[in-house]
C-alpha cells in the first residue's frame, strides 16, 4: 500500500488529506480527497486527548463503484483511570457475588 497524505498539525487539530489514490487490496482503493480531521482537547497542562474525529472517506470498490461517506464521532467526559476503575469495582462488588469460578476444558 502506497499512501500519500498532506498532514497539517495545529495545537488542537490534526488534518490528513489523501493526495492520490491508494489501493488497500485488489478490490478496494481509498481515493484522492479523503480527509480525516482529529480534534484534541486539553485535560491537563501537558495532556491532550481526542474529542472529535471527522472523516470524509472516498473509496472505489473493484475500481468501478465509487462512494463517499461522512462520519463524525465525539468523545467527552474524560476522567482519570483510577477514578473510573474505583467506581466500576465498587458498583460490581455491591451488585454481584464474586466467588470462585470453575472452567471446564474439553480436549
């Protein structure tokens, strides 16, 4: 696979635009103009996490059938892992019986 992309990077946004057609396999190609944009948000002074991913994906199937799709995903409510894990474990312990589990193995 030979991919050529123009990449722009600002403090809070990364943009990649495909500059030429790129074969993924014999049946699928990513077409020129495909654009992926990744937005970032600061969670501490030195840590930035993804808050939005937008894609305009142009593909050709069997080099004949072309299509373009748009997709946008957002991410929010970031919390430190320790806090989330503690909350998860306390809710699991209070809502379920934790005991021994026997697993039967078949040859």
